[in-house]
C-alpha cells in the first residue's frame, strides 16, 4: 500500500497511526529589540537625544545667568543646586546634553562611514588596493588619538562641537576598518558572492547587496563603540580646558567644579549630576552593544537559559561557555526471577 504524495498525513513511528502535522504560525519580530538590554539602552539614548533637542527650551534658567543664591544645595527652586556664581546646575546639564550628543553621534557617523569605505573596499578588492588601504589603516591605528585631538583642537581658535566631532571621527576609524576588512576577506569567497559574480553583477552591487547586509551587526557595534569613545573624549577635552569652555557640556561643568574646589567645599551637587549623566549614557550605549552581541551570537541570545531535551527524555541546561557532554544513562540492572524453592 502506497501513500499518495499529495497527502499531508504522516505515519508516526511506533504508533502505527495516521496524523496531521501541527503547523504553528510563526510571528515575525525584530529580534534585536526583543531583549531587555537593547530595549533599555535604546530608551535611555532616545531620552538623551530628546533632551539634546529640547533641552535649551525647557531649561528653567539661563545657564550663564548669575544670582544671589551662591553654592546652594538642591531645592525646589534649583533642583540640582547652584554654582559659586549662583548659576543653576540643572539648566547647565540640560543645555550641555546637546553638545555631548552632537559630538558623539557626529563622530560615530564619520568614523563608521570611513571604516566601511576603507575596510570593505580593501577586503573585497585585494591586491595593491588592499595593501595601500591596509597601510593607511595601520598608520592611523598606531597614532595616539587623544594627544592628536588635543593638539588639533588647541590649535584651532574656539574649536566648536562640530570641529571636535570631525577630529575625533577622522582619527577613530582605523580599528573598525581592520575588523571589517577581515570579515570581508572571509565573505568574498562565499558561494553566494561567487554566484553573484558569475552572473555578471558589478562590484559595487555585490558589496552593497551581498556583503554589507552580513556586516550590519559589526558596523553597528563599531558605531556604538565610537560614540562611547567620542563622548568620553569630548568630556575629557572640556574637563582639561582644551576645548572652548564658553559652550556648555558636561565636561565644562566638571571643569568649573574642579577649578573652584567643589569637592573641598562640600558642594557635591556641582559635579555628581554631571558624573551620573555620563555614567548613565555610557551604560545605555554598553547595553545596546550587548544587545548587538546577543543578536549576532545565538548562544549569547539564549542568555544561558536554553534547555535541550536528549533522546532519552532528559533535559539538559545549556550554559554559555560550556559544552555539555551527555553521558549515556546506565541501564537498570537486569532482574532475575527468583528461583522456586526446592521441593515445589
């Protein structure tokens, strides 16, 4: 007896019965934002971006305005207290968010674009182009970025946020380019790339539609890392007084707090809010980076809570970093029938 090929019924082993396979509809969702880490990081960064846009409008006071409330602790009138000149610290935090976010995002975009152009081009073309672009990446890789940024920004009169962002972006692309070059060298000989090349596709079309989609997670991770570095570099430049101290950002607040001995005077409200703002933003960007890693790696995506059912029905918990070795379950000892007593 033969089963027609058009039939969707299956014979279940060891049961000898016909049954319909259960087909469960799959729900499409963006797996990157399905984790709590990525969602939390995106919400916090979105909140910072919103404050950067509307911060100067919602600030209760002019951050440069002086008042008679000198070095006052947090109160209903001044939520984060005041400085030695009576300036409102909360207004300075709100206004300074725009400079920090502008420098971080602009530097991240510039560095990411350069790393993609140079790294992917070098890895795909190979030959002399690869040698030349790799040499250029190596030169920028060994250049100390922060001292170079200090020299350039100190040479420019009243270097604004855009100048600082461009300098940081132009000196921070080499590492990302090296990583993308290595990944592109691995992808350029894959079967689907060879098939596209055999069908006569142009190089730019293969790079854009075949290679770049497989590098999205690496590009996003490099962008987040560059933003973190740019934010810290901008705050460092403002804290040591290299960049213009006339424009407010969190590093400028820390600069004035340190120069006026806020810690010695017990004015903790002068520097703690700015430090917390920096820490929260860095944590949010790190959570996004963790979310990207979990999206790329299935083992990290499970968070160590995955469970696997073995053939004999046991359930084994999968742990990150450990490969479980499933030892066969020992067979139960064979039972022998009791011998009948003699004489029966």
